C-alpha cells in the first residue's frame, strides 16, 4: 500500500520551537500518532478478539509505555528487565508476554515468578520448563515457519539459519515433550522479522500455525508476531493493514470454528506503532565542501541513531530551518569518529551552519539502541501529547557516563 502524507505528523515550526527550548540533539515523539496506529490495527481486526502486545524494545520510555497501555495495548518483552519495566509502567502480568531468545533458565523462571506469559523458543528450555512446572504454568511456544519475503536480511528472523524459534519441522519432537511433561500450551507464536509483511506471505505462515494448532488442545491465543512494514521513504510500499485484517480475520475465524473454540489473535508490533511518531532533531555544526560532496556535519551520530549504519536503513531528512531554501545535494554525517552517515546524497533545502534538521521515523529503535560511544551523552526525549510538550527523559551528562566506573588506587 502507498501511504500519503507520511511525514505530516508535527509541523516544522513546532519542531523548531521545541529544538530551541530543549536543545539538540533531541528525540521528539507524537502521542496522538502512536494512538492512531493502535486504533488502525485494532480497527482492521475488529471482527476478531485482537490483542496488541507492543514490542517495547522499539521505544521503552515509561511514559510511552503508559500511553500505549491507556490505548489498550499490552507488552511484548524480550528481557526480564523489559518485563520489570512494563510492570513498573502499570501493565498487569497478564498483559505481558515474555519472548526471550537464548536466555538462561533462571531468567525464564524469573518471568514465571513475575506471573507473565512465557514464550519458549527452543527445545532444551521447553524440556526444562516441563520438568520444572509440569502443567502448573502455561506457556506459549515460538515456532519458526520459515517464511521469508524479501526485506532486509539483517532484520529477518524466519529464514532457515535463524536462531529464533523452534523449527516447524521439529513439531513432532515438541509434541513428544509436551505430552510426556503434560505441558499446558496456551499459545503458539511466530515472528518472522521486520519489514516482511505482505499479506499473502503472512497468510502462508498463519496457515502453518493453524495446522500445528490442531495438536494443541489447550490454546487460548495465536500470536502472529510482527513484521509490519512502515514507510521510511515517500514511495515505500507498506503493509496494507486493512487488507491483512480482512484476509487474516477470515482465515482465523474459520480456523476457530474448526478448532472448536474462539481464540484470541495476538500481534506484537514495535515499529508500526512508534516509528513514524518520532523524529530526531539535530543541529548542523559544519557545512564542509570536499572534492566529491558537500557534507552537513551534525551534533549527533550513530551513537544516537544507529539504524542507517547498522541496517543500511533509509531515514528521511528535512531542513526545518530553511524550508524555502534552494534544494541542494548533501551527505549528512554525524560527529562520531567513525564513518557515521545518516544519509548519502540527500536533496535538502540549502543547509547553513546552525540549521536544525529533522531525521524522520526515529521513534523505533532510535533511543533504545543509542549508546555512549565517544563518551557522548544520550539525548533528551520529549513527548508532544494532548497539546502539551513535556520532557520525558533528561539528556545525559558526563556524570551518567561515569556512574558505574569504579575508580581504584593505582
Ligand atoms: C522485535 C520484535 C518484535 C517487533 O518487531 P517490529 O518490526 O518492530 O514490529 C515483535 N516480536 C518479537 C519477538 C520481537 O523480537
């Protein structure tokens, strides 16, 4: 689906004012945009019992978690720390799904102690889980249906070599363990990675889960993970949520009839809910003409937004200080002592030193993947919501960077 007007969330002037008040670099999130994304997804699946478990690794500020809870979402947590953060934000254990990969059994036990839903993603842990809890604690099983539909190889998790999930080809082995330990399997799960969600391919994965489900009589939900594509560029193809809603609802309801029980349909989107709601505001420190290009060097870098360098991700960049300026070609780079390019050969309205640039789609995997490389503090976060602009995280200082350093006698 082609999205119109994808970059219309916050007005340039408002962003400029916010940059002036709070300084740069700065993450700014738009609360209503997040709510609208939740509503869009719920609406597309209104003919089923849909539950949205927000994958909070995308953006985990406690205020954003609360906003999502008020909007009716639960949480998908991938570490015990995310579980505890979600509890602190006010989610009940029942609203939280713990989907770790490669963690110790102790961490899974801590999840059980916290009372959240447990999603098990390998056979060894399933055996230990059954051995320890028998049928006294339900669990969900993460299957890998091995569906892949293009997209960025760095963020796919469904391919044959993936470390995620239990291969659907090992289903017999899974069933043997479930039967002998009498494990109460309350959910089946798949998550094949980001940016792959074409309705048709997705339905293929769903059909495989429906087939597998016939062997699990105690199910309460089927979790289809995420994979929703959002537009990063003006002409990007995105997941048509409405079309998916229609197609999957039909298959899901048919399946429930066959299964003999109405199950819940779960999703765990991260990017879809928060990506477009966020921008990273940066200031141009230097405009540098070289023989090959003109660099716009900004007061941020891959330490604050790693996606362009890590995933080769495209993030649209706009000069909000000079929207009427003559468009020219720039390479926008950070201040880190590494090659940290935000965007090559971008057409921006003429960039002057001191201008503020807005890097779009920075809501997901922006702040949460930031770090202190080069001893650079992480930026502040601001939420625009219900007509108010509020600081929701202070910028770090050198003290924060030194907090856990232990100075010893040498
Ligand atoms: C990261 C993750 C998600 C969210 O993926 P998005 O592409 O951000 O929607 C969902 N489920 C699991 C298990 C994840 O690890």
